[in-house]
C-alpha cells in the first residue's frame, strides 16, 4: 500500500541520504514519514550498509550535541558592544531555572546547585541589612 506523501518537501523527492536519515532516526519523525521513507528505500534499493552508516553518523551527531550541552557553562558577562555588560538572561536562568540537569546541562546544573544557595543567602542578608 503506497501512502500519500503530503510532506514539504515530499519524502519521495528527497535524496537517498535524507531518506536513509529518516529511517535511521525514526524518533525524530512521525510514523507516516518513516513508513514512506521505508517504502522509498525498497523502491530505490538503498543498501542496509548506507542506512547503518547514516544511523552511526546521526548518533554521533546527537552525542556531540549532548556533550556540548553537558559542558556548557554560564556566561554572566559579555563584551559584545550591542548588548549590556551583564547577560541578564543567564542570571535569570541561574537563579530561577530548576530543570537544567533534565535538559542536559550537567555542568550548569552542578554550578547552580553549589552557588545558588550562596547567592540567595547574600541577597537575603543584603535585603535585611538595607531594609
């Protein structure tokens, strides 16, 4: 049974590498796209070796991205002239984000776990000192 290909661009018009990528990473695509790509693999006679190679490269790319996230540090200050000296979005993330570890930012989460109580304690002391 041939499924209707209503994707943009259509799955059937994509290159062999793109189709192999869809089949190699089904968790990134909906079920219909994966089935259409599987049909195309049969029609085009794409070898399993090519799919395994694409799957390996996709997994490697995902591991590299996860490693980048895990090793990313907070950058509270910036030297870019078009921005303020203090990056307030990073400060806000440091103070109020609770799911850094879950999102893959392990280094940021460890830094936050260690320093956030100290910073909040300093804020409380300053509040009562100047109040």
